[in-house]
C-alpha cells in the first residue's frame, strides 16, 4: 500500500547527485516536494525539470525544498542536468535521487513490488514513476498527483496547490475551486458563525454551509 494523505513518509536512504542522506534529514523543518520521472534524457521530463529550476526563487520564498527522482544513476543525473540547464536557462540546484534499484519508487508505491528494470530499459518500463508528492514539515504527505507519460506537469498548479496547503495548514479554513493566494477562503464547518466571526472578523455567508472570509495573514 502506498502513502495516503497524513501518512508520515518513510525515512528512506537516498542516494543523489548531491550525496547520500536520510529523507527526514533532507526535509528538516521545511515543506518538501518530491517529483519523480521515469528516465533521464527524455523530452517531457527535461521540460519539467527545467520548469522546476526556473521556479527556484518561488520555492525558496515558500520555505520549500524540491527533490527529483529518476531510475538512472548519479553520473547520468549530473550529465542530464547540463541539458536541463541549457534548455531552461536556469541552474538545477536541487538534488535528484538515483533510484536505480527502484527501492524508493516501490516504497512510495510508484511501481509494483515485483517490478524490475531490464537492461536497455526505456522510459516505458518505469512509466508509473511520474508522481508529485508534497510533504509538510512534520514529514506527512499532504498532496499527491500522478501523471501519464504523455502529459507534462503544470508546475504553476503545483505552486498554487502548495500555496493552498500552506494557507490552510493548521487553520480551520479551506480553499475554493481555482483559488490563488490572496483570494477569499472558506470557513471550516467545525466553526459556527459566532466562532468564525470571533476568529476571522467578518464572514460572508453564501449558503448556510458555505461561508467565506479574507485569507488570514
């Protein structure tokens, strides 16, 4: 069984192009995004890693670490980063996990337990390794997204989702459809109207069960 929302991620041993470490040590007190890819030197993945590199300042602003994963080795990751940086026009400063034995992919339920990668493997052999995980500072999974091979990920949406997770973390609010940072939020049903007004000030009662307020600072 893979990770579910609010599960603590296993403290996996990670081998990356920037050294080896425990996953919990890497997360530390930060928000963390793990984005996985089926193979180095593939077209869609190169554009995606490039998009992540271009957003370096946005991740830092949100106290968020990013870490990639691919089933190729450390030296291949280092070589691939040259292509990523050339395409993106930005430095790829984040580490990439070298998951050659698929241990991390299997532990996080991206591949079946009995999966193996044959010699001369292609991206199709590890196609399911196209996942985005967002972890909170307490090492718990807050969100996951899985994509097929043919669809490049929208990292503006990943950033939007991260904003929503951080805005609602430990606060009795939720975000409506298509919400972006700074827009009104939804008051949780755990608060009655008087409690909501006491906590947030004015609230806008759209429906008895749908009440909005300004995003808390």
